[in-house]
C-alpha cells in the first residue's frame, strides 16, 4: 500500500516535468523556424542568383554599382539606370548574387578598372555570439507567449498545466447556513448528519461509524443543490472547494487527471474541508460506448475514482457532487465507498414553496394584502430559483407603479411574468382575432367551470404575452395534490380542447391557436396509455420509460413497431373522444359562452370572480354565502 501511494505521489511531478520538456521543445522548434528558416526564405525571395559568367559580363559592361565579397558568394548591386524593377514591390527581388570562384585572381583588378565599389565580409566569433543572442531573445519571447496563452486557457502556465483551479474557489466561509435554505427539509436532514460528523467525529468513530466519503445531490435545475452544498460548509465551518465538472476538462490529454490529483492534495492539506463538484456529469459520464468514448474524460474519471478510494475520511474530507442527469453517471462512481449517499433535491411542495417565498421576501417590504399561501398555490411545479425571481419581479413592479411596498397584485403579476412573459403592448389584435382569442379562452374556462375535477379559474385575459401566448386562462388549485385519477386526466383532456371546440362552434373553422393545447393533450393521453395503465386495450402493460427525469422528462418507447402503431391509434381515439365531449358541453352552454366572451372582449382581462359571477347568474346558481366569523367581546 505504501509503495502504491509513493508511486501515486510521483506521478504528478513526473507528468508536469514531461509536459514542461514538451513545451520547451515546441518553443525551440518555433524559435528556430522564426530565426533561421523564415529569414532564409525571405532572403531567397529577395535575391536572384546568376551565373558567374553573367556577373563578369555585367562588370565589363559597366552595369554593376557595388559588390560585397563573402566567404562563399558575392552579393551584387546594379546601377539604378540598369535596374528596371519596382522599388516598392516586396515580392520582386532587389539584389543579385553569384558563387565566388577562388581561381579568378584578376577579379579585384577587373572590378577596380570598372569603377565598382568593393567590400569584404568575413564571419568571426563575434557574429557567432550575435547569432546566439538573436536566437535566445526570440526563444524567451516565444516561451513567455506560450505561458501566457496557457494561463488564459486555465492551464496554470507551462510549469503548472495540471494544476487545479480549486484555490481560486476556496472559501473559508461561505456565508450560507441551513437557515438560508427552505423547502428541502428531507435533503437538509440527510446533510445535517454529515455536518454533525464534521463537528463531532469522535461521537461516531467511538461506535465504529465512518463518515460518508461522498454525497450526490440530485434534482432538477434551480432546486438549490449548490446552495445546499454551501450551507453544509457554512454549518460545518470548514473550507469549501467549489468547482464545476468542466473545470477539469482541458484540450491536453492527462491534464484533467492531474488537476484531480492536485485538488485532492490541496484538500487533504486543508482538511477538514468539503469538495463540491457541480455538474459532475461533465467528467462522471458512464464509460459505456453508448454515451460516446472520450479518453481524456475517462482518464479524469478514473483518477477521481482512485482519489476517492485513497483518502482517509476520518480526517474530515467530504466530496459533494451535484447533477441533474444521474442516469448517465458511471456505476463505479455511484457505488458505496465513493458517493455513499444520494440526496434527492426535488421540486418543493406547497409548504416548501411558501417557506422559500418567506426566505426570499424577508428583506422585501410587503403590504397587508400579501398572502404568500395563495402565491404558493398558484406556483405549483416552480423551483426555488423561479420563486426568488418572482419575488424580485414583484419588487420591481411595485417600484414601477410608484408603490412603497409590494402588494398581492404585484406578486400575481410577477407570477404571470415568469410563467408567460410580459404584456406585449406593441402587438394589437384586430377585431376578428380578438373575438377568436376571446372565445378560445372562454371555451377553456367554461369547461373548467362545468367540470367537477377541474381547478378554479383565477384569471382570463386576451392581452398578448412575450412568450407567444395571445391569451391564457390562469388556474389556481384549492389544494395541492400528488396523484391524478383517470377521471381527472380525462377531464383535463376535455378542458384542453375547449378552446379549439369553441372556435369551431362559433366561427365554423379552426386556427393555429390550439397548437400548445394539442401538444399537452397528446402528451397526457400518451402517458395514460404507455405509463399509467389507463387504457382498456393495453391494460397494465408498461410501454415507455422516462429518460432525463430531471431535465426534459423525455419518454422512450419500449415496444415493437406494430405495438407503437396501435398505441398511436389508441391515443388518437382518446383525443377524438375528449374533443367530442368538449364540443357537446359548449353547444349546450352556447349562450353563456357568448355573454362571457362579449364581456371579455370589452374588458380584455377579467378575474375568476367576475367570470364565476356571470356563470352562476346564467346557470341560475345562487352566489355562495361568505362565512362570517363571530367575534367574542
């Protein structure tokens, strides 16, 4: 074991030395090219070589102005009247040269008689030293330039290409504790044990327990995985090394592995501490050829596995990873002894969303109308980052409207801004489009009011939004549910087709406005058939699996082509049945739909209360009596 550890300790130095030698050799080659080869090529282009006999004829004819006699050749310069070349043309040769003939003893006399200026040039030791100096300075310049470029690419320079960037991200204090994290009670509970171990390791080691080497935070984007990791370090009051998986990826082979070694070396020196690798799937992707091979990434992963096996957890070194793609991680990374725990950071429930809203609104001035519970109900499916953005948008809207505190109206408007975008004031619908959009949205709302399994309508508007919606209906559930019955999903399909059905009943034709409704309805119907076992034809047969659970939620069919065709037929029949039901319901309530649509065209935006008031009046349903709480004096 000791021999292995010693060998591992030698590897980083050996790799760095080899890389340094390679870079110096590259610098030598580049410098040699710049100093020797390139000037030589330029000189050849600027000089024309002529035979010695032509040179003597030019001397006898009086065309030569001057010559420079060297050890092996003679440089010739013609008189201006005999040189017809362009002076400013870079590519045209400016001088001539010829081979020196030592047997020509009369050369000097002939040149003297012709009035040619003669110079003699010899190579001495001074020129050799000068040549060396002219090589050294470019070499140093090339080396410095390569070092600068390596640093710009994050390599740590020529002498530290394999150095980790973790020092840059080392935080002695994160400034974040569990008080700053809301809505993830289960995740906090799991991580609290780790913090307790870092505080009181003796309490656990006494009974024989060992600190988990690693914990993997898994969940959709924006749920607070990074915040939780910082909170763990803040609670434990230990140094926090924070890096992204992409920080290990480099264009040079072996650099990622070297950086992993350097990171763990730094962390062991700073122990007890926490290493946090965000988006760990960048280096932890499965080595299965299905996901595409990459030697550099696999080397980095192998080194990470080796380092996690090698360090002593009793010293208080903990590795936290975060990802929203756990299905593509290598199984060797997930086994006990490496990432011992998988902490699920899910989308918050109603209680969690309200807690998150309270955390983010504690420094925001709110008026007495604010009801965070209602906002929590209206934001089902939202993650922590969405809720934080909503609070901030509400504060901006309050300032925009000249208010000194955020109201409930600002919060609901902020919810709409985040979900469907801002109002498009520059897009004005013509009268025909206003009628179509109005009937479309009323169709949705009217079916929701007629069904017993639908969510209550909060708002109807035909004001276009920046995310593409020409109008929409906002629903707010009375309570949050986690299961959907077959009847509820069937009613949902009918409600989604309410807009298209209204268009066909009133105008006798359909538009492109129902594209999103059709997409959602198809997705629900397909899930009912392939995943939920709600089809009479296929029964309890599972026909699809979910990939990228925390990202796209994309499904992959697990059946033959013939079965897939039958699934499409079954989905189509379900959608046709839902559309037929929607049309029948709206035909029966055509007068109510006309009155509500006319009211919406006039007002552009109506509340759920206004909508239900008209609906109850036309249906002859009495208004609900508000409960009056008795006050004891």
